[in-house]
């Protein structure tokens, strides 16, 4: 820890002089205990590698849930100055616009009562999960094209759009920049969860920390909520693969030399950079449409199990992306903010957030690990001052998948969760074990750090009462 | 032989093989272990790929297997034949169709390695899962 400078109790810095190739410092949001855990994997080296990107400004940032990734660490934020600062597809990740959407049902857990288990089962039937070919409805080419250009708007008007980051449509999307192979991978996957750490979770509001913000978000004690975690599926994965390879081949032409090939990048204004940004925006739109179709399926399940009135009253609180690059302005500069495993968290007063939330700040959702609490946060001014309008995105992995399976079996975990009163639906015991709570850091500590750092504040704590895992 | 190396979030694959062609056979065996078994119709897939160097050929090889698994439900079992050039590979892969059990999102260039040692070949690749 000796080379790290303590800027505050929850912010540490490796100066740019730490390595000759670093252009800016690397900063980590963490307390001493989390920092010790962070030093246990390769994430500190990776955030220093990010600090070498051409055009990066101020600092490469790691959130308290940071862990080792490839190229960028997961939980990393980097802003490059436009037009000539670089864009790095690896700084967004394979699952472009992986994100979370929160729905609030018009009833309490007590009112849901015995319909809880049937509702979880109905949601698991309505939202296809798992890897490979899925049972999502096959879409016509024209429909996919429209989704890539416009996002969920292409699927029909919905009040949810106003409560979605960027209105569910990133500007500059160009379906033509998305390869045929990416479209083939995405065909039939709209409205599907995927596997890995994706899930749909039925929850109850266990605690409200901030009454005014909770009221603005339409959340109250004991209310039932549904948290949806998914992304752009095979389509987004292929877009990332296509452009990482393209930029790997182009870097020499731009005189860029980096310590990790997976950081492959090109000036945002270059033909390669522009094409990636257009394809990334299209994949982000696909991801928002994916979560929209899942939300519609959840509402239909609510209708079948609880009743049509409850389905109509199931309101979207918000939808946030945590793997994306966006053009934003800070101190008069136009920057491209890469958030890989980090969430935008704009404070009160921002024009970018829905009017109904403008006095309290943007909602942010932090999923815990399976079986543990998730948190609703609100953006704070510190996010803009210290982190390009960003905060954390989850608990952050602590153990490898193999490590998790050594500690607990899927069957044991299933019994444990059911013992806690959580209904579990998962296609694979192995997949369940890989996502065991012990594989993750303590989400409550992660959230405490971002609050102490002034990036975002706690609004509500949600506890799981049913899990449908991908 | 292949082995999975501990990585916090992803899967790191290390391969040791007697020949460069065997590296691709081992990568296929590792991928097959990930996606599990299938009991659908037996099929043979033809794969032809090109890349600038051997390391990128390995990336393309695994990318192709991901694509076939995701779009056709192809679960590979073994290499029927392989011809390897400096910047190309042509292979016939035996397998069955089914429901691949593990999603691999992409093949990264992080810590990518493909080199000849005194006693054979060594390769490393990190998969995003």
C-alpha cells in the first residue's frame, strides 16, 4: 500500500509518476479494508494501464466494487477528451449496455402473500434464460434494424421510455455499423436474460433511508419490486469482438502503443472510432429494448398471477446502463466517459434525468449478490466533482467461478436460499454456485464507500424474495 | 493439455501442445468442456479462418466456436481434421446440436500468447464469460 497516496479516507491515488507510461494518476475509491482486497487481484495494475490511454483526462478511476477484468478492470471509469481522445471497446466491455431496470409493483409483500411463489415461477416461464440458442421470439430483419436505430421506442410507445437513461436511445446509433454476424447472434435473443450473473429478482423494500427520494421514485416500505439485470446479449458481444480486433490492427497506424492488447483503441474521431461508437450505440439501444421486452414479460406474468390492475400499476422506476461510453460535458470540455462496471449517477438539477426525479437526483440501482440486499441510490454532486458523474455498479467479485464452486455446491446454495425464504429458479446448479454470495464483496460496504465519497447516497434497501437466474 | 487458470471474473485458458496444430485441438477440447454435452443430431462443421498471426488465429478459432454454439447450438466434440498455414486454418469439427450449457461472450486479447518453446508450444487466452 506504500505507493498509494491517501487523498481521503475513501480515495487513494497512484500518481502519474508511478509508471513512465501513465498520462494521468490512477485513483481508487475504497476504505483500507476494501483496498486490501482490491490489491489481491490484478485490478490496480489494470487501472494504471487505463491511465496510459491517449487523450485520457484527470485520472483513471476505480470504484469500490472494482475487480480484475481484461484490459480495463470491472468497476473502471475513464474519460478521454474529444475529438481526438481515444475510444476503447474494451473499456465498455463485451456486454454493451449491460444494465439494470427496476419495476415497482402496486402492492406490498403481505398483499402478494401466497402468490409470491407462483409469480416467481410465472416470471421464469415468461423470461427465457440460459446460454446459447434461446427461446426469444424471432424478430424480422426490419424489426432488428429499427431496434438498433431507435431502441425500445421501435417496439411501441411506453411510459417507461421517459424513465430510462438517455430515453433508451443513444444518439449516433447506426445499424449499418453492426455486422451481419452480430445480428445473427442477436436474432431471437430480444427479451432473453442470458446466463452468468444475469437475473430477474423479486424483492421487497426492506428499508427506506431517504423519504423524499423514495417518494419521488415511488418506493415505500414493504413494497414489492422487480430488478432486471441483462444486456445486449450475443449482438453486443459480437460488436465488441469485431471492433477490438479492428482497432488492434489499426493502433500502429495511429502511433498508439499500449501495455495490454485488450485496451485496443483508436481516436474517437477516426473512421474506426466513429464506426465503433455508432455500432456501440446501436448495441446499447438493443440492450434497452431487451430489458423493455423482459419488463413487458414481467408485467404479463404479474397480470396472470396477481391481476390486470396490478400489471397496469407496475411502474418502471428507472433503467441504468453500467457498461457504456457516453459523450458528456465537464468544465466546458466534451469528454467520452467510458464506464465499465460503473453507473452514471447525476445529481439533483441535471437536465439529463427525468423531471420527476430532478429535485432528488438520478436513481442508481446496485444489485447485491444472489440472496443479499440490493440498493437504490441517488446521484450526488460528488459524482460530477470526482468521478465524471459516476458511481459503483454492484458488489464486485471476490472469488473466481472455480473458487466459488469449491466453497459451495449449487444444490447446497439452493437449499440455503430457500431456507431464507427466497424462491429460486435456475436452469443450472453449477451456474448457481458460480454466483454464490460468498463469491462477492459485501455490497453494503461498497455502497457505504460511495456514500462517504459523496458519489451517491442510499435511498432504499431491497431484499430478495424470489430469484430467477440466467 | 489445457488448464483453466484462476481469474477473478473471467476464464483464463493455458495450453501446452506438441505442435501448433495441437494448440487448436486443445482449445477445442477446452471449449467443449465448457459447453457440455449434446444429444441432438451429429453434424460436422467446416471452419476456415484467417488472421495476421497465430495468436489471432487462436482468437478467431474460439470466436468461430462461440458463434456456432450461439447461432446453431453446435456443441463440438473433436477435430476430424486440421490444416494450418501461417495465417489461415481449415478444419472439420465433429459434434452434435443441442443446448450449449455455458455462455462465452467473447475472446479477449488480454494476456494473449502463442509461442514456440524448446519442447513444444504454449498458448494463453482469456475468455469473457
